[in-house]
């Protein structure tokens, strides 16, 4: 990967709807070489896909929480079962396994507090291997969806 590839990646991170012609102009290439490089970056897995960035508040999803998960056991089967099941919960926007205690950090969004309570009690607390959940509410998001530093 060279500087031109990094610039292509930076440009598509900022605007995934750029046409190849616009992208080529921005990175200083003609269309055909730019298109080849873009396709190579997609095939290599550097570009995983394209999507729209939505405004959660405009869509009625105004409640954000961070949920810390402590597991009963740390054997591979328990962790695999938890990871499979938590990945199926649409309100979990991010799930990360951590070193130390707690074992996992979940970023969760819902419509409101009652919806979060229902999700917490009926779904998150019943995930395989969960010993304890602890949550904190997000007061304000300062940085979100930041492009990767290339």
C-alpha cells in the first residue's frame, strides 16, 4: 500500500458515494488506474463495504449506554456462546472483549430508558455465561464514527 492507496482510502472514508471520476480527480489519477486501485483495495479487504451514516436521534434512538459484562467463566465454549449471541442483538452497536475485569464492553442504543430496561433485563442479562452487568449512561458523545487515521 502506497501513499496513493492511503489517499484513496481517506477519500472514500469521508464520502463513500464518490464516483470513480470524482475520486480519481481528488487523488490525482486518471479514471482507469484509480478504478483498478479501488477494486484492489476492496479485494484485499482494506475496504470492507460502504454504508450510510444515520442520525440516531432523528430516528428516535435517543438513549445510549455502555454496558460492562463480567462472565461466570472464561472457557472458550462460554465465551464463544456469548459472542455469538450478543452479535445477534441489534441494539448492541459495538461489542468488545477486554483484558481484565470486566470481560466485555457493549455500546447499546435504544429509544428510551424503558426500552433499555427491557433489553437489559430480558436479553442482555440472559446471554450465555453472564455473571454480572453494570451500565453507565452516555451523557454526550464527543467523537463518533471518526475515520481511521491513515
